[in-house]
């Protein structure tokens, strides 16, 4: 037997500890979603309250810390990957499909009052509360309307509650309307897009604080792909297949 064959075999060494630590941090970042900027003041306030209360009572400090963690969880903004293609309208929010019915779009957008298919998604306080764009296109109009704060799962919440409506024209010329609706506990609607802005499907565009509902109005000829009671993932779940380009009617321009 040669000397070379008698040489001891050195086992393969693991990756350097630094690389293992980096990988662990990457896994942690993937598991813990980032927080929407609108939540930072609340979380910072909670941290300050926790530090103050701990000086007087560890128990109170612990309760404040749990409340702060719950607040940070509420404002989470996980990464989402929309399905490929331009012929779909994806969910604008995480939640449960509460209504699928025909209804007229919000009048403040200046669209014809002709009823169109509307899909409503109800968000509980445990759902992700950022809203995402249902399709790629151009923002035609953004309209805020004050109103009541009825429970968002009621049918009349779409008409009576405070809301913010966005008219979006897709790359294929379809008009989609997505409406943020305040709920029983919600008191603040945040919308971060403006008229004329080019946007992409799945991108975050707003937030409703503490309980809400999001309505999506579809163009005529769309095929609904969800059922009442089904859970949706904002930015990923296809709600409807839009009409083919050949079948798409000429989109009317909103009244000025």
C-alpha cells in the first residue's frame, strides 16, 4: 500500500462561523417581516412606556412590552410575490372574502353608476393590515370620503363608512377600483399613492389602522376566481381573471 493511500483523510470543515451567523441572521429576517413606517411612532411610544413602567413595576412593564410587540406585529409588512402575467386582479389585502356581489363604484371617482362585480375582503385585527395594488398600471384618481365607523363586515359599510377610493387603469386598459374602508375600531386610513403615478401589482400602497375592509370593483367581463369565506393573501391571491384585451371596452375618462 502506498504512503499516499495510508495518509489520514482530513474531514471537510464546516463553513466559517461568520458565514453561519450571517445565514442565521438572514433566516431571522425572512421569518420576521419588516414593519410599515406608519407603525414606528406607536412602537417607539410603546417602548418608552415599557421603560418607564418597569421602574415602578416589572409586571406593568411586562404588560407594556407585550402590547408593544403586538403593535409591531399589527404593522408588519411581509414580502409578497404576485403571480406572473397581466391578466389577473390580485387581492389587495389579507383577510376573508365576505361579499361577492354587483354594486356601483364610489360616486366620488366620477365613474358611471353602472353596477359592476365587487369583491369585499374583511380584515380582522390579526391580519396584515397593509394594502397592496391589485394590478400594474396608472393611478387615475384618488378620492377620500369621511363617514361612519360601522363594523366593516356589514353590507352597508361600503356606502356609509369612511373610505379612500383609488381608480387604477391597467396596462391593458382595464379600470379597477380598490377601496379602503375603515371599520368599527379603525380611525385612520393611510394612502401613499397619487394620481398619475405608475404602480406595480403587489406593491404596498396604504394601510388601515385597527380593523377594516377592502373592496375591489372589477371591469365588465371579469371572471371571479374566489369564493365567499375564502382566505386571501394580499398581493398574491388572484381574485379575478380580467377580460381579454380584444374584449376590453374603451375605458371612460372620469369626470373632472
